């Protein structure tokens, strides 16, 4: 899928990776207009009066053209939106013409819901080499684990498991109420095992995504770039922050779901844990930079985390936009997708 591939291009850039499943924000009038959308008396009702007026005047034609494809796209614009091609021009119009009036990039925080599955469902995961994006990894073991069991024990927290095929893909069955994380291992070829988690259950919308594995040399190279000495038997984390735009627009050009200006903190940290560092352009990591950027596709990370539960929190211009975490394991690489908090 296009957005998952875009994710991996960035991680490839830094380590050269829909993910994850919480965020908090103070309620304010600008963030909590009525949750409505559609035509009322010949007008478009989308959020409050200011937002509705902008959407009607600027995007009325696109709304009319997309018909039923837009009927479920209610305020706020959110990662949980499933945007078909017919609705793409309408969503792009709102994002480009009415961003400030509708608080497009951050208005979803604590104001939207993820859809609920009626039954069990499948996710298809592609595993590739982070530095050679086209190289699919066959024989990687991917395991879906319930969050309630960090050890992911068979018969308890382990939901399902399988090995990737020649195309680097494996399909796993998830229960309808699955909330958890994924472990990816490739015992041969020296790849570092990965634990991937989403601060919000994006996989209920994004059922096909890519996870990239890295070799130790990449971690060593990145740590040296920011003058961090790697400890033994610890873990390291990559994070990616996104804004309120639908997942379809991760890595986009005209509109981009990669978050700009998010500062990430984490707890707990040990004496030798590093500060969060942020990807800028390409392979550039500048220790003086303190927030994510669209040029760096929302990526950052930290080194030398002790085994155990770790929580990452993101803020944007003083607004607490959410948090997520994982159960860190020694000699593993964590991947945390920070998605704005839902209700």
C-alpha cells in the first residue's frame, strides 16, 4: 500500500517504516464543534459555522461530485477516515483550503472514534529490508500479540503467527477486539528483532502495511552520528508521529499526514538513555532539533532503553496530542507509531 511504502522510505532514510494502538488534549471550542457532515438546507454542515462556511464555499463542488463516498466523512478530519478515490478531491480541498477554519491537522485529538469490527479480520504484513526497500524478506516470523500479555505467550496473549512468503508477506487473523502489537524476527541474516506498536488501533482501517527490519550496523551508525555510546543488552526505539489527516496521506505530497513540530518525550529512562533525536532530511539527524518535521517524515528515535514498559508522549505547540508505548525487550528495536488520540 502506498502510504506504508512511504513510511518505509523514511525509516530507510533514517536507519537510513499501519502502527499502532493514547493521546490527551484540553477541550476547546475550536476543537469541539458538532460532529456533523452533509447537506442541510442546501448547505454543507461540517463542524462549526466557520468551518462549514469555508467547506461550502471552497469545496462544495468536490463534495457534490463524490456523492455517497463522502457521506460518512464527518468532522473532524481523522486518521480513522477511510477515503475512497472518489472522495480524495474533497478531502484534499478541505485540507488545503480550510485548514485553519476547520483545525484539520489537530482538531481530531480526543474528538474521533475508530470503527469497530463486527467479526474477526485479517491483516497482511509485508516485511522488507529497511535499507533495500525492494528486498522482501522470506521466512520472517511475524506474531500478533495482545497488549495484555507483554510476553506474548502461546495460549494467552499470542493471537496468531506465521512466516512470510517469497513476496515478504504473511496474513494473520485478528479477533474483532484485538488491541496489541507485532513481533517480527528473521533469525538468519543477522536482522535485529522488532516490536511494532501503534498508539491507536490503525490496523482496523489499514489492514495492509509494511514493517522493515534493520541490521546492527545501522543502529551503530546512527548512534555514532549523535555521539551516543551503545550499551549492551538494551533496546532502541524508532517513532513516527502523524497528524489528523487520514492514513492514506502518510508521506503525501500536496497534503501530508506526517506530523510537523511534534516533540516526543519518554519514560522511564536510565542513566545512559539518550534524549529523543529527530530525522531531518535524508540521513540528517541534528541533536539541536527538538521536534519532528515533514522533511523527516515525522520520524525520530532514542537509544539505550532498559527492558520493560516504556511510554512515549507527543506534544504540538504545548498541546498534548497523545501517547503510546511498548514493552521493550533487550537487543530488540521498537517501532512506535504515534497517532493522535481518539475518544
